[in-house]
C-alpha cells in the first residue's frame, strides 16, 4: 500500500465514526420532530415551545444540507421542496371510495334503520357511530410499512389524482406513522379522510385575495379543492389545510372488530379522527347527538353540514355490503339548508382599503339561521355576470356559520321586467378618481391615493416601521386625524400643528411635541423607503430597492415609461404597468409633490448597472445539486443579472438541473441557450 492510499484509508477510518454519529443524530431529530408535529397539529398539546421546535428543525436542515447522502423523502424537512408538476397522474384505488346517500329528517333516518333490519332479518337495536360530516375534500393516504407512499383525491371513486406532494404540506398528515402497542402498524394501510380549511383562515385567505384583486373562493370547501389542485406544492403549503380521518380502504395486517375501535387505532398511529363523534347504542342516541351538534354548529371552527351515521360492527358492515356506489351500512344525515329567498333592492360598490370596489347587494331583510341578513357581497363584476344578478331580482341567499352571507343564484323565472342591470362605475364613488380594471383580473380599483375610503389604512402603512417609520403615530391617532378632517392625505401629516394634535383624545402637550418631533425626523429617509411607503400595488421593499438602484432618482422613476420600467430586475409587465399608471394619476402626483414640498428628502442612489450578467435574464428549472435556487438567484443578481420565473423570448439563459420539466421543453422549442449546472457554476467562477 503506497503512502497516498494509506492516508486515504486512515482518513476513511477516522470519518466513519463521525458519519455514524451524524446519522444517529439525524434519526433522533426526525423522531423528535415527528413526535412534536403530532403533539402540536394532531393532539393540540405541544411539548416544546415554538423556538425549541425551530431550533431542532434548523439543526436537522443543517445536517441534511451538509450530508446530502442522509437526506430522505419522508424527513420532516421535506414537506415542501418538490419541483412543480406538469400535470397530476392518475391513481386507481384498491377499493372504491364510495359516496354516501342522504337523509333529511328523523322519519327518513327511521326508514334507513328499518331497511337495515329487514336486510339483516333482525329487529334488535343496531349500534352506530355518529360523526360530524366535515365539509371538505375526500382524500386517500396509502402507507406501506408505516411510511406514506401516495396520497390521492377521491376522483370518480374508482380513480383519483396523485396529489402526494400537496398532501405532504398538510401538517396533520403523518409522513411516518407512530409505532403503537397494542395496535401494531399494518403492512399496508389506506386511510381515508377529509381535508378542510377552517373558517378563520378561509376568511383571511379571501381578504388577501381581495386585496390582490384575485377572484374570491365561494366557501372553505372550494378553497380547499383549489389548494389541493395546485401543481406547485409550495402554493399549497401557504394554505393552513387540516385533515380529519374517518375510515380505511384496503388494510393488510389489522384485526379490529368495529369502526369505534378503528378510530382509536387511527389516533394511536398519529392521525386525527373526527373530533365530534359518539358511540350510539340506538337511533334515539343518534338523534340526541344530531341535535347537540346542530346547536354547536356555528361555534365550531370549521364547516360541517350534517352527521355521518355508520353501523359500528365491521361484521355487520360486511354482511350489509353496498348499494350501487354507496355503502348500505352508512348514511349522511344532513342539517337543514340555511338558505332563504329575498329581493335585491340595490347594488352598491364599496371601496376597500386597497382600492378594490366590491359590489354589495342591499337586500330586503330576511332571517337565516337566527340572523337578519340585509346585505350580501357579490364579490366582483364577473360573479354578477356569471350568476346573472340584477337589481330587483329575487335571489337565493345562503349563510354558513359566521361567514358573510353570499348570493347563491338568481331566480329569473320570478322576474317582472322591471329588473335593471348593474354596471361598475368609471369613477370612484368616494373620491372621483379613475376606476381601472387590469387585463386578466376580476377586480376594479380606485386609483386615487387620497381616497378617503382607503385613507386610514394607507396612512397606517405610510407611518409603519418598514415605511416612513413615524414613531407614536398609531392606529387610534390616525383614526382621529381622519375623522376630524385634519388629514386628507399623507402630505397633510407634515402640516400638523401642536394645537391640532393637542385637541385629540389622550394627547397632552408633551405628547404632541414628541409626535411632531417624530414626524419631523421622518422627513429624512431613503428613496426605497419612500417608494415603498406610497403603497403602490405590487411594490414592496425589494422592488423599491431595485427601482432605486436602477434609476437613481425619484424624478427618473416618475418619468419612466412602462417599457423602461421593465428593464429593472424583478419588474415584469404587470408591475411596470401598475407603476406607470400610478405616476400618471394627477391625484397621486399632487400628494408626492406635497410631501417633497414639506421637506421629505432622500439622497440619490448610485445606479448599479455593471456586472458580467448585466442585461441578462435567467430562468432556473429542475433541482440544483450544488446550491439552492435562492442561492443561485443571489449569485446571478450580484453579477447584475435578473431571474425570471417564466420562459419567454426575452430569456437569455435557462439553467437546467435534474428533473427539469415544462420550462426546459419550452426553452428548447424557442431555441434558447440552455446551461447545465456544471456550466452555470463555471460561469459564476469565471
């Protein structure tokens, strides 16, 4: 053995114990994080603080990055990370995912039981399990040797779509099952359940979509379905979806006698059974549970629309079998629909804080679920046209839980000929500024910066720490300033006097002096901060910085055309159009001029135009082995280049990692320069 081989041999011997130690630590961290995920997302009983959990997660992420050979697809760090799919593949269910029949009354439930007894030729009471019927999307999770191998939608009951990557982002979905004694893990386990979005996150999601001018989801189930159908799992990961499990398909290696036993086993293995469930010895107990749940319905944090009643005994289930595409041994006992008919008296556009005009139907008062409804959102003009809703129409209104009532449909057969079509105004009904609707968007927006309907929220944003950072000028003071007509736009903040401030509630002389000093201090800022503080749509801190570095001065930015703005890194056609339109509005220019006249100053920025990649646009596709996509983007931008998310004729380079898909194919069709990762690394090092 020569010296070189000897050194290599001894070096390998020295590193083996280290790698063994690291592997042991990685396995321990995965087990701990799996346990903590279960305690937090399933049991709602965490063992550690968020900071302690984050420290464990970061340590595992660090080790997996340092030792790529230890990475595993079911690691807690891999819930999000797969490249976007070109399309979903089909998955055939081992056993059909059957749909349930419905009943709407006690009489129909009694008939259901009588049918069972006739079939069983037995009049003995039947033991049931009654569970809340979650209003979500049915899915199937397949585990082999305790590890998740595939997750699929119900589809047509026989065949669904493979949405494994999206389901991995749902924290209540175990990637690895918990070992449990005395309930050993089955060799194969197909778990069925309902993915849903709780009411509060649903409202938040719709608020964010409204602010962005995106179409609103009609209800939580619609939002859940849309989230699970995303080809990019990172989008699904932004939605706080949850999962309750209620049954199984094929199971190898499990011996249980009843559905109630199954719910206990599922919980022991790491799943969340439906929380509202009860073992009922007879139909009277089912009715009692139904009444209790209906009374609790509005207080629950998620939507339910009835009770699923199942024969508890698996032996009886097998004996009863199926009817066509439904099990004979289960039924959905639905709550009464919470709908009513009323008339649309008028349709009024309301202006939100971001300028979006939302048409609201003013209704003849109608009682729904114990609440008198007088107004219902129509969301946007597209919805009005799709549902053909007119002023004077008779409509169906629905109220679900504490979600704002919405219009289900119009009833054209009840029209008299006096109904009128609604049109969105061309000028803002509050300030008179132009109303615009961008191509491809559903929202109409007021373009006026000084619109009083948007004023309070825009002022709060203007004064916030990430913008002009006016210390002490918070929400309550801004409300008073606007309500007392002391401030009509951001420029008026710099005209306030001590006497005006002292007249406000809880504002003593000293407090007024301090606030004036803070306002005066804020006059000296930076160009990126000033741009971001204006609340221009699509313009955050990062884009404001890129604009400042590209143009150098505010005057140059205000005078730039949409085409010139698109030359800025990270500024595409949509952002450029928004900027150009904003600066073209006289009301907006007046407010900016008022701010500058009040003494707001910021130094010019040295334009950054040099770098070997100046003027070049990159698209990254596939998985990079040497560095992450964010790292690659930073390296490109540091050298003056721009990274885009889509391939076009303007793309200079397409960097193709492993498993590159549709973007690579498009680049090849367009004849673009395709760069392998090793060539890309060489370009960075030149």
